[in-house]
C-alpha cells in the first residue's frame, strides 16, 4: 500500500448480474475524490442485428440477456408493432401485460430475496461467507422459502404463456402466438392468495429492518436527481404502455406526456471512455446535470397512484417518507416490494377479465413504416428498442437504451457517496466493500444486458492514488 494519493478498485461486485469493476480515486489528502463503475465487456448486439429480417427481432432480442429476456422481448415486439403500424388485439395486449407483470415479479423476487436480503437480515458487516441466500436460509428459513416461492410463481406464469422460462418466443409482432387456455388461467389464479400473503409479510418485515439501517439510508445514493418513468394517461403506475413523465427532486412534474418514440429529443446518450455502458441524461439540463433515475424508486416517485387496493395504501405511506420525492436509493428495495404487491393484484384483475380467454390474439400485416420504437417499463426501469428497416424489411440500424444506462450516472454518484462515507484512508475494509456492493445492488443493475455479456457478475475494486498508482485491490469471485 502506498502513501500519498490513492485509488481503490472493487472487482468483482458479488450478487449482481454481469461483470464490472469499480475504481475509487483518492486525492492528495487521502479522501475519495471520484468513483467509477467500469463495464468492460461488450458483445455488440446492436451491430449484430443489422441485416436480419425485422420479424426475427423479438426472439433475437430475448437472447440479449438471460436475466431479463421477457423485457427485451416485450420492447422489441412493441417496436415491431410500430413497424407494422397495426393496433394489436385487446386480448393480446392484456396477455402481454400478464407476461410483463410476471417478469417484474420474478425479477424483483430475485433481486430482493436472493441478492439483497442477506445484507438486510445478516447485516452489512457480517461474514461474507455467510452473507448469501444460504445464510438467509439458516437464519430465517421462511424468508428464503418465501423468496423462492414468489420467484417460482412468476416464472411459472412465464412458462405457461411462453412455453419455456428462458428466451420465450410467444410474444410476436402484432400480438402473441397462442391464446390463453382455461386450465392455464385457473392454475395462475389458484396461487394468487398465497403469493399475495407472502408479499404482504415481506413488506412488513422490510419495514421492521429499516430502523437499524439509518446510516445506510442516509448515504446510499441519497441526493437530488430527476426521476423518469412511463405512466398511464391518468398518472397511474404501468409497466406496459403510456407516456413518459419526469419529476424533479422536490416531486414536481417537469415534463409529462412525452412520446416514448421521440426519446432522442429529450434523452442524450454519452459513452465514457472508461466504460462500454452508455450514460444517459435529460437533454434540457445537459450532462451531467441532467442526471435522472429509473426503476422502482423512480416509478413510485413519478406515479400518482397504482390502481390496486393494497399497493395504493402502501404507495400513500411511501410518499409520506419524505416531503419531496423519496431520494435515497436504499428505498429502491421498499419500492420493489410495493411493486410486487401491485403485480400480484393486477395479475388477478387481468386474469378475472372474461375477455382474457378470447382467441383473437394476433394482427397480421406487412411493414408499413421504416422506423419503429418500442418502450416499456422493465423491472429495472424504462427500456427503449429503436429499429430502422429497409424496403425488404431487413434491419438497417438498432439502438437500445436500457435501464442500467439510464441509472449509470446515479450509480456512479452513489458509489462515490458510499465510498466517501465509509472508506478510511488507504485500506479496503470489508464493511466498506460490502456497502459499495450493496448500494449498487439497490439499483439491481442488469450488467448482463448492459454489457451484452452472459453469466454471473464479477467485480473488482481498485484503490488508486492521485497519480493513478494502484494502492490496494480486492476481488470477489
Ligand atoms: Mg445500446
Ligand atoms: Ni438484462
């Protein structure tokens, strides 16, 4: 370990999907001055799609990421609907909504129970060897079992609709390929009371843990930013369709009813030399002042209501946490749990609708437009797919804007805040490393799809001095 000016690198971050490295840069006084999350792998999916028939895009796009295939499938199919310029049958839209809600539920369950509950249950300073889902199983078996059950419920819906859990190709341009059977509907409905009970219990448990995490709540990405999400026309929470709304840190609406298809007018994309991940910003405020957050915390700051009974009660309480927008990224967990309640309640509403069994679920057309944008709220935030095609219907150009890119500026700033709060001089102590990882996990970044790399995230943290010399380094497999 060196003396003056330093940098710390954390590589790999455990319990995140993908692969990344963090560097912490110290100034001459040994204080953390800058923090960077480096996304270093790249598979070039956007380039890879050029020349493919547009109709192949949904199933191709579902292969970008093994973690969130359904989200890419959905945004891709919506971009293809725009190329066809058709209105899809109402039942197809409802079935896609069910598919999307199931994906949000299983993804949120993975994030909360498998990836983050060990920190909450066992403590940020507990033994890293035990701070995982097996440690949770040992200390609070019901919590672990409930997490597995909620995730399984979401995955089973995806399997019943999509045929297979990973890379399902049931969502197609113009609708979906198969209607819902009575048996499958009844099987999904049967489990709802049980999983609703689990979601309620988990939310109560989470609220009971926050008292002893005041320091983390105060320092985990607790700063003013804008928040962006798609909302329904009436301002309600949605995952499938609507217009973009942006609120500021005070909770005031700064832009509303923005057309998702016109995203390049209000969202700028910037590639930092040290990362393959594009950082986005709100154009009217410029870079980096146009920093905003997406995902569960943003959706609940942006939405006026959820539109289901229990989730609305919880949303009212959530909005009471702060007079302004809820600013600490620690509350992504809280928002995620409220969204899980909403998903289950909303699934019940959709499955109870008699129209859900209608056999007309697909519109057929040739392409009627050379350009199409599909946008949806994925578990981690707003997802845009943007395609241009030629006269033959072959893809000429693709742009994807993913949740992890929207949150990139905020994640970097959050890492900096935690590092400043918890890093002591030139040593990489476990408690600090755990918190740096934990703050990244609040965003649940899908580094698998931001880097377009497959597999489990690995993270390395490096500590560098002011002239760039490596002082200390820690890797987590
Ligand atoms: Mg892209
Ligand atoms: Ni992904």
